[in-house]
C-alpha cells in the first residue's frame, strides 16, 4: 500500500487505517518552505529532517495491531532540564488481518 502525505504545516491525510502485515510505503512531500521531520516511533520510521520542497519515501511492514502516533519532534532543544517535546500530527490505525 502506498500513501502520499503532504507534509506542510500539517499532515494531509493526518490519519489512515491499514491492515497488519501490509508492506507500507509513505511518500512524504514537504510542501512547506521550512524543514520538518516526521516519525512513527512504533515502527522505527523517521524521515529525518526534510528541507522545504523535499520529497522522501519510507518503506516498512505493519507488524503490530493498534493505533500509533505520527509525530513531529520540536526543532528547538531546550536543554537537559526539559523533556523532549513533540507535536502529534496524526495516527496510523493497524487492524488485525
């Protein structure tokens, strides 16, 4: 399954539902002027920092059932006294096959 995600100020689509065991391809298209990074931690997926106008493809297997966060780490590190922040951008729901 392939999903094309526009990754500007917000993800579009932000949420999607898929089936366990599927091979997934997500094409992140950063239509914004600034850099962004998106992650799906449950599947160890990260775009790394994408510059404005950059497109990146990630491939992985959906091997867990549940609802998982798609997030964007904050670009500013405040220091060791502050926990890392993130912005929840959407959810991937994986249904049992």
